[in-house]
């Protein structure tokens, strides 16, 4: 599922299993859903919620870095001869990314059959 991307320190090479209890913890703790709301979501809806949550948090992080970079540029500019730009003073990883895509955009969509198989395997883990 798409949720694999939102776990800390996951790369595309190492996909960690994201069990149902971890998904529940993420939904209630990080996203702020109620238990009833989370239980009423389909896997596709839950994926959309988690994707939207990750995108909004990524945008907040980018905004903070952009503000700090602009402040640093304004502070340093009077003390240097050449004209500075925020991009040249502090290049950030997303500067070269023209489309501003998130990590979630690089994950191929999950089909209904595969989503059902994953849900069944997750439910088996809950019963054990």
C-alpha cells in the first residue's frame, strides 16, 4: 500500500511491513482520525487520506526551510559584494525538482485485487 512511504527512514529499496495496528496508530495518532472514522474507510480512501496528510506535512516542512533560506539571504546580502539568491546561498534538494512531486507519486498504484490480498494478510495478523 501507499502507506509504506510514510514510515520514517523508509527508502524505495527497503519496504517495511506496515501491520494493521501500526496503520491504526498512524491514523489515530498522527492523522487525528477517530476510530469510527478510520474503520469506515476503504483501503483506497485510507490511502488518499494518508497521501494527503504526507503531502501537507511535506509542504509545511518545505515552507519552513524556504523561509529560513530567505531570511539568511536577506541577512547576509549587505555583507557581500555579489548579489545572492536564496537558491545559490542554500541549495535544497527540491530546487531541481520542477514538478515538486512527493515520494508518494513514485509509488505505483495498487490494484483492487492486490489491496484485498494485503488486507486479508493484515487481518490474519490481527487474529493471531
